[in-house]
C-alpha cells in the first residue's frame, strides 16, 4: 500500500512502515531507554546541539512558524540533516524517540504555530527537561498536518515516561497509571496493551514485538539477574530486531548520561558520555558518522560540525532512500542549509 506524507517538509512516498521498537527499564533507580531504528538506509550522523541558539522553525504547508532559544544541549541521531533528528537525549536526561503509527491524525489548522514532525523532536529537546513539560507544549505548538504519521515514547531523569500520540486530531497521552508497560512499537498504545493479557500467540509483527519487549522489561525489573542492564537492553533490541531493516540499536543510560549504540554494518557497541561535550553556544557543535568500525568510547572521534558533511549526509540519505522517497534538489538543499542560519542569541 502506498502512503503519502511530508518528511522534513518534503513531499515523499513511503511504502514500508517503520517497524521500530522502544522501551524504558527502571532497575533500582537506574533508567535505561532502548530503541531500534528500522528503515531502508542506515546512513546517519550523531550530532551534539548547543544551548543558547536562536531558532525559527522551517515553514510548513500550513500554519505559522515558531521561534525559540534552545535552553538545553542535546545529542541526537539524524539521517536527514542537523536539526531534524529521529531521536535523542538532552543534558537534563529527557529522551524523545519516534516510531511509525499509521492511524496518526495531527490537529487541524488552528492558532498555534505548526512544525514538522522531526523538528518537533529537536524543539522538545531544546526546550523541555521533563515529560510533563513536553506534554504541556501542546498548548503552544502543533505538528503540521502534512507531517509523517508517527508517535513517540519519551522519558526523563525522574523515571517518568509517556507515549505521545495524535489520534482523531488530538494529543493522546499514556503516562503514570495508564502506562503499565513503558514500551511502544507500531500500534497505538491503546491497541497494544491488551496483548499483555493474552494467553494465545500473537502473530501481528508490531504486537508481537510489543509483547516480547514488555515481557523482557518486566522480567528484568522484577527478577534477580547478573546481566548488566545495558547488556540486557541490547538483548531486548536483538530479540525484536527486524533483520536487515534494523539499522541502528541505541541504548540511553539516562541516569549516568551515557549513550551506547551499534549499527547493522558495524555491530560492535560504541559509547560516549554527555560530559564529553561542551554545549555552550560559543563552542562548535560536534558530529560523528554512525557507520564506523569503532568500539568502546568514541568521544575523541567527534569532530566540529561541518556544513559540507551535513550536506553529504542529506544527499546520501535521500539517494539511498530514492526507491521510496522523492525529493527535488532544491528541497534537499533547503534541508541541509537550514542550520547555517542559526546563531547564538544576541
């Protein structure tokens, strides 16, 4: 089935849904967030993002833009250029990650400014330190109606988590008592939760991954085990991986402000600490290509942000996605050039 949507304000066609999986583990107060990113290309970059930057959102097909100054530094995973992440964590420990949800319906046009779905992720990491603050931004900004149909799992350093979905044009949130399992795949949370009570096997791919992840998260949280929580999180991600579609597996250690990841082409686990970055506006953003034959701590391998490398990232990602995404040269150019116009608040 062909589906039409806007990605980074571009008109595109998409025929394979994202079979992504996310979860949060809280083990004796240590908070670990896991994520599989499943897509047709594994091209990508890790970016650090400075605080104190004055930004204005890209213009969408409907609604006004919104301007803000980034309050918090963050580290994000990006395929289609800096400022348009598929997920990441900020220095306060807020994590935001996206997954496909076919039934998503964003709000109709109203007085709120409209922002594209991936830039919405950066907006939240720039402005919010907690899940409750993120939920409250719905009063001030909305995701553009033409954006890709996705939903979100978010978590913060206090152990709060929430699913953020847009159903029938309104934000639908599950958190606290309505979120018994902090897990999300590609069905709405309301549709997914009943499978945890089924005694018969689940055949739907998304619901099967949801059930598997819920079982493993609950088992680790309630039973004694000698497996370190980061290793166990990668075990969950391996269990729900989707073969060649799974391009990145990411584990955020929220408590210790440390990120681990591996890619399909380079399965050794890499890591870096948030303390390795200076998020002051006067300092350059850092970047590192995801697909490198590294292992262990890669903090020293980050380089200063390069507009030229950002351009190559965008162009390569669109080229490798060409079978399912169409973007004109001008559209790709406007995407990679967007960070050039951002500067420190005066």
